[in-house]
């Protein structure tokens, strides 16, 4: 379960008390809506399906995949499909290899989405075992699905740009700069990330 509206508000209030720029941005932009996704393998599967395609294309592929294997997209049913069946859902050869990597890790018991390590970095290391899943996708899962409060996707360009707006910087800070800037915001960097996305497209800031 992702960060609730209450926890998100508490985190942003704490950040606003520490950092005047956050307080200024909060007064202008208000609080963001929570970003919550279900926990479990299906959420990661849907993330992979949606990589590098439009929202509409991803929705179409997902609908076809559900029609093929069932609404709960069981691991065994996906592994049982051949290339052509998955291709008919719109899944490229590369995307199929990513999906099979995910499903095989789950089927073999090497990856349990209901028992990921409590340590964030250890959990990220487990998730990036999946072919085609990088650090950003792992961080987004842990933040939106599990609601881990201190996840900080510093490699996200919108996070970088949002921090630049909030702190009124002349240029978008680099990933390294954003990591350093956010260190004092522990353990509320998850709320900070969601707030930066909220501020990113706000014309008033």
C-alpha cells in the first residue's frame, strides 16, 4: 500500500518545517494526491508492459494479456504461452524476455513480492534481478506499492526538474546533486519525491 494522504501530508509538513523552499512551494501548489498501486507481482508485470509505450498502447496490451491468461495474470499461465500468443497481445520479443524473467524468478521462489527485504537497498537489489527492470522501476514499485517512506528516485528527470523549481535553481540539478540535496530530508524523501512530481508541472512555481 502506497503512502496514504495522511502520511504524505505529514511528510510534507515535516519537510516544510525543515526547508523554507518546501513551505513556499506547499503554500503555492498545495498537497499532492497519493500515488498508490497494489502490492504484488502483477504491478511489476504491468510496469514492464507499459515501458516505453504510450498509456493507450499499454492499456491495450494489458487488456489483451488479461483476456489471454485471466484477470489475475497468473505466473504459470504466462510462462505457458508461446511467442506468437504473447506477440498477438502486442508484446515485442524484448518485452517478452523481460516478462518471462519476472515470471521465472517468481515461479522459482527467488523473488517474493510479499516478503521483500525491509532494507530498501537490499529490496532494490532483488528487484533489479528482473531483466529489463532498473533502479528507477524498482524504486517506483517500493514507493507506490509498498509506501516505503524514504525512497528517493534521484535519477528521475522530473524529480530533478521539480527540485530545481522548488529550490529556485537556475539549472536542473544532476542526479548526484539531487542525492546530496535530499540527504537532510531523510526519512521523508518518498514524500519529497511525490511532492516534486506535483510541483514539476505547476506554472505558478
